[in-house]
């Protein structure tokens, strides 16, 4: 990016990524150490995206306390006020740009409160990184501070570490697929049980409504295999190996599309010493092969521009490239190794102004809700992916992963392209 500023940003902040992670840990209170508006914005953002109430608290730092308080007081007061009403199993404390610039000692504040409340702290300044890195940093911090080191291996236990772009239903399906190989699967975080849109009992509260339990996180060091999906969380798998050197780490940059789906199942088959997956997996592979044939008439040669988080860019590009799409450009809010594997000549670290430069003769834009205006402006079709999506309901149940999800996404894209070409 050569511009000195972003005109119409795609980028989301690290604190939002960390907050999203803690929503996948059961009975947890995400506590944002910063101004009240930072937490309010994030709460409204995810509430509108998921159409569900979102739990988050704030230390409510203002211009006065920012100057005279070292951070300890506002954090301890927040803990005291919240624990009067609820007793969280964990408090996830994460910073913002203001408190990072101040240099607040959140590790020390957490240490002083260790006898009153179990906490995890993570540094997430919003003047660097983005949604993916904030999510990954929170996973790394939780592994370092909660997971118990061990040399024991439970051969039935498997840990899945998804990147921030995987929806709750995608995490759930991943758990089901891993379970079909004879494992007892865990996900860190497990959004499939907290933000999947199920109608539970008490929906509104100060703590997360579901997800992986703290006791289960503490015992994750016994996992026989750790599966990381997305370049942003690769380091998290290495952290797990540090907890138990006997753990096997299987990493996948993406599991979308035919070839990457094959690689995923092949790795699990090899690990388990099996020759064939379940009949359902074989059936869905055949369906994806048929979908590639059926959709290549619409997708083949279609000029596509994608603007998403890096791991999601690679995931989408991998699938549609197999159907013959021409990826005219991808625009990412942050740098990532994942971008190096995307089949396109135009890779831009930028904003929606950069996206517009490639929309002139494009057939479709794949982006979040904020891409809608420029898609209309340039008379380009739009497929909504990523955060936020205020246009549609059911975001938590969108599936683009493995054979099944790739099949659904190809059909959706082909239908949108055909409607755009012939529907006017």
C-alpha cells in the first residue's frame, strides 16, 4: 500500500478479534481495557452480524483515568463490579490502542487479582495487526496461560484451532468430520456452541453462553493431534507442541476446494492408519466433482475481485479457481503469508478505494457488507462474505469448507453470476 492513509477501510481491529475468541469459551467475560465506546462499537458490530446478544464488558477508561491511573485500578474495579452479579469461570482481558500507548501493566494487574478471579491477559493494540491477528493472539495467550504442560497423550483427543473466518457451523462440521475418524474433538475456541444461533435458555448475560469449558482447555495438552486451519493460527499449533512434545501438529492453510479437502482427509487417514474415509465423505467428494462440472459454465472465465481477511481470501480463491474463475485481484487489510499462495497477479494490501480500481470490468465482488455500495456504483454482482454482513440473516450457518461447503459456495456463486448476466 503506497497511500499514507486508508480512505474506506476493510480492516477490523485486533481487540475485536480477541473479543471474538473469548465468546467461544464457556462462561467467560470478555473485558476490553479501554474506552467505553470501543466495547460498545464491538458489541453492536457482532450483535448485528449474528442477530444475537453479545457479552462484553469494559474498564471504561476516560481522559482523566487515562492520565492518573496506571491501569490496575480500573481493571480491579471492573472485576469487582461484574463479579457482584455473576461469577465467570474466566475473564479475558485485552487491550486497546489507548491503554497500550499508555503502557498499562495488564500482566501485573492480572497477577494482583489471581486470588479473586481466573484471568487471561492478551496485548491487542489496534494500531497494528487486524481481526485475524487479534483472534490468534488470544488463542496463543490462552494456551500459554491456561493449558497445563504434560507428557501424557490421550490417543482419542483431537484439538481443532480454527482461524477467525470459520463460522460456527463450519467449526461444528469440522468437529463432526474429525469425530468420524474415531477422535473426541475439541475446538479452541468453540463458537459452534455459543454463536450458532440456537435458541437457548437465558440469552442475555454478562458472560458467554457456550463454548469450550476451562477444565477442557487446561487438559488440552493431552491431545494426540492438533489441527490448525489458516496461516494466522499456525503459531498456535506450535504453542501446543511446546506444552507436549508428543503431540502431532497437522497444519492446513485452507481446507476449501477439492484438492485441499483431499489433503485434509488424507492427513487424518494417514494419522489413523486407515485406507478409506466414511461413505458420507466419499459421497460429498463426488457431489463436489459434479458441482465443478455444473458451475464452470457460469464461473469459468468470470472476473472476480475478492476483499476479505487473508485466510478467507485464500479459502475462497482456492475453491473458485478450481471452477475456472479468473481472480482479477484480491485486496487484503493486512499482510499475511497466506496471500503468497493465491492464484492472481494483483495482490493489494489496501482498502475499498483500491477495490474500486479493479471493478471496472469485473463480473462479481466477493466482500463484506461494506462492499455493497461500490458494487452498486460499478454495476457489479456481489457475494457477501466476511465481517460484517448486516444484509443477510443466518451468517453463523454459512458453510464454505471441505467438500460439502465448497459445493454450496460454488452453486451460490454460479447462481449470482447467472442472475447478474441474464437477470436484468
